[in-house]
């Protein structure tokens, strides 16, 4: 909802109120032209009203507004004492009081004004009928219903406007998150593809050329060409691995897997959930796809712990063994039955975090994923990946490469 629309409506209503009060004052003064005092007081009230309407200090719920209304009321009572025609001015006064005063005081002022209008009419010995009481009271009821109804509609429209703005902002955040998730997923896919195809192919070529170089006599004419081909394959393999590292998740760009898991534990820890991280065994350098798979598994498991388990404590353990590396995530939450549909649904969470995705990651690296859980017994998740067999370095080759 455009806030300017409310400004236009408020301005129009204010102009109508000005015209109504001045018009009723002019009508009452015209009917009492023979009463000089009434005409003078009507002019004084019109001037007082104009001064207050133009004064910047007269704002809703301020002391200046209350004083201005009190002055208008006093002049109006004086006019009512001179002529019953001043009764008509009570109607715009209702709107002024409800607009400028707090609701409680505004309703009280309207009641006092209506009582004053009825009393003034009775003091002039006018013919008493149902309209004597119904008129001022009905006008007061119409004013109260109009002002309170407009305020309610205005508040409702403001809530809708805020809700729409929040929805638009959330939509933009979701779109940005989806773009980021898509970018990260594409980077991981490219990293896996480069590692599983290009890097593995270059590694095989390097091994074959190394074998050929060893079988050839040292002074054979083809030996220098085979050596240069092997060196070129080695250089291109290093370049491919640099591409893989550049496409890895941002958490792995500035440190090891253990450091990334430690930061993840710190970020996830809250007063309601304590997350601890530990490393077991002697850390070794893992290929980037292994680090990505283990980090994503830890993120998925912790996301499920935060969303669904109600756990107070969780532990992440990264274990390095002779032929494999494993990641264990254990929590003391409510647990679930992995064999039921409800358990699978709860473990899946939202946003792609779930057992099928974790199991698929482990299977792609010839690993295994196991889950142990039961209702009110917590959950233990373990993923184990076999370490890749190291290739013996060639003569003169840096083993770290």
C-alpha cells in the first residue's frame, strides 16, 4: 500500500472538516445577524480555529492540541449560551476531539460536548422533543464510528503494507539464497567433474608416461620427449587441482577441513545447543571432493539437529585411520525411527538436507553412511570414506604435488 494514498485521504478529510466548521459557523452567524455579540464570538472562534489549524505545534496527542481544543470549547460554549444555533458546531468539534486527543480522552470530550449541546438547547427554552437528545447523541455516535473505523482501517492497511514489504524482502532473500545455493552446487559439480575426469585422466597419463620413461633406455631418442610429455601432464594435473581447490566451498578456501568443521561448530553453538568438535588420529591431506562431502554431511546433520532434534548437546568427530576417514555427528535430541516414513521425512528437513543426499555423497566416493537413532534416544550419524591410494612420486617430483 502506497503511504502517499493515506496522506491524500487525510488531507482531503482535513479540508472537509475545515469547510464544515467554518460553514456551520457562518450559517449560525447569518441566522443571528441581529446579535452582535454572537457574530463577534463566531468570528473569534473562526480566527482561533484558523490559527490552530495552521500552527505546526498543534499535533495529535500533544499539550498544544489539548489547549487549543479547550479554547475552542470555551468559545463554543459562549456561543451556545447566546444562541441555540451554535449547537450545529458540535459536530465538527467531535471529529477534532477524536483526532487530536488520545482515544480515552477523546471519547470523554465528545461526551462532554454532546451533554453541553443538549444542556444549551434546554436552557434556551426550545421545544423539547426526541430530536433534542437524539440529534447530538447521534452526531457523536457517527463521529466516533467514523474516526475509530478509519483508524482501524488505517492500521490494517499499514499491517498489510508491512506484510507485503516483508514478503517482498523475504522473496528477494530467498531468491538470493537460491542463486547462492545454485552457484555453490554448480561449483561443487564442476569440482567433482574436473577431479573425476580431467584430473584422473591426467594422473593416469602421467603414470603411463612414467612407466614408459622407466622402460626406455636412458639414451634413447624418445626418452626426452616422453619426459617432457610427463612433465606437461604433471603441470596440467597441478593446474586441474588448483581449479578444483578454487571451486571448493568457501569454508574450505582458507584452511583445512578440521578448521572448517571447527568454525561450523562455533557458528552453530547457541545457549540452547552446545556443539563440540574433535579430531582423532593423525590428519592427512584429503582430496577436495572428500573434504566437500564431509563438510556438507556435517552441515546437513547439524541442520537437522537444530531444526528437529531439540538437542542440548552435539559432538562432531573427524577420525583419520590408516585406510579411511570418518565423520561422526552425535546428538542427545529426541531421535527418530529411521525405518519409518515419518523418520525419513524428519531427517530430510528442508532445503535439500537429508539422509538421501548424504548417502548419495558417500556412495559417490565409494563410502558408507550409517544412522543409529530411536525415539528419545538421540541420533548418531557416521560417514566413512576410504582414503585414495597414493601414487608413488616420479623421479624429481615433489611428493606434495
